[in-house]
C-alpha cells in the first residue's frame, strides 16, 4: 500500500515537473518568437523595399539602407534625387482642381492637348492661386474691349513658354525616352561606376534646385501680371516679357539664365549617359 502510494506521489510529482517544464518552454517559445518578430519588424523599417535598388519602388528613406558597395550607395542616391525631381513635377497641392482651370486653354488652343496642359500645370507646381491668376491673365489678354484689341498671340506665347519650361526635366526623367529612364538606369547600375553615378546624382540635384527657383520666378511674374486691368494689355505684355522670352531665347532675365542652366544640365546628363552605356 505504501509502495503504491509512493509510486502515485512520484508520478504526480513528475507530472507536476512536466507541466512546469512545458510552461517554461512555452514561455521561452513566445519570448523567442516575439523577439524574432520585433527584430524582423525593426529590420523592415530600417531596410525598406527600395534597398533592393528598384526604380519602380518608393525610394524615400534611401539613407536608412545599408548597401554593400559604394556603387550601390551611389546608385541609390541617384534614384533618390530622381524621385525628388519627379515629385516636384507631379506635386498636387491641396485645393488644386484641374476642372477649374482647363477652360483657359480653349481660349488659346483649338484642341488643347492633355499633355500640354499638364506641363503648364507642372510649370507652376499646380499652385491654385497662381493658376487662378494665370486664368485671369489669359482671359484679359483674349478679351476685346472698346479700348483694347485681344492679345491672342501673347496669351498663346505665354502658355507655350510655360509648357516648354519643363521640357528639360521631361527629357531627363521621361518614362519612355528620358535619358534616365528605367532601361538606362538598369544599364547605369551595371557599370558600377561610382564617380559617374555620383556625378549624375549631382546634376539631377542641381536641376531640382534650378527647377524650384524657376517656379518662384514664374509664379511671381504671373501674379504681378494679373494685377492689371483687361484694358491694360500693353502692361500685361510687358510684365510677361521675361517668360515669353523663353521661346525666342533672346532674353537675359533671371528666368532665361535658369532656363539656359537647365538646358546645359540636360545636355551634360545626356552626354554622360551616352558615354557610359552606349
């Protein structure tokens, strides 16, 4: 009887230890899994998808990535600059409504092309206030009054100049024919040329700086031109002179200087890419 009781007590004790062991193992498993999960999550935050150097992925936060080679770092920096330039061109501030402004184009162009309209909007970073003033300027120029004749040519030249002001950027980052399109970027990555990739990144950065300066000047001129009355077409034309001068390449204003700088940067990027991959 004693032996049976002793064996029973021993069995209960063993079962108790087994339960404790299972509980400890479970706790350890949860702890390890929890730590692993947290570690993975942390890694995902530190090393986003763009660490794979894919131009189609979001390249924000490239500075958080740890790349194995200087070439990877240089290539990632180039992608980051390109994305910033692309974001500047595609920027849509709160309050921008294209339907509000589209009607001004039909006053100048018989069949407004969507691409041209988008470029005009991009030239001013789709700023609602400036676009409202641009619409006022176009209406004032294209309206005949008792004391003034419609200045259709000036209005047409104005929109054309705004359209062409973003041409250099499109030539560089255009999806199909841009010098730094997806296919060319893949080839540039394969060169592993750190110096050239860094040089291209600097060029794109300079383009972005010039772009932002250009937008400031364009907005200021258009906002000033909108202050003149519909009968003051001569004053409106004079106010717009530096913008329209972009078409004829004859002006020496700050806008024209920036435009020439942009064209020089565009050609430098074109030549650099051609020398590297062709």
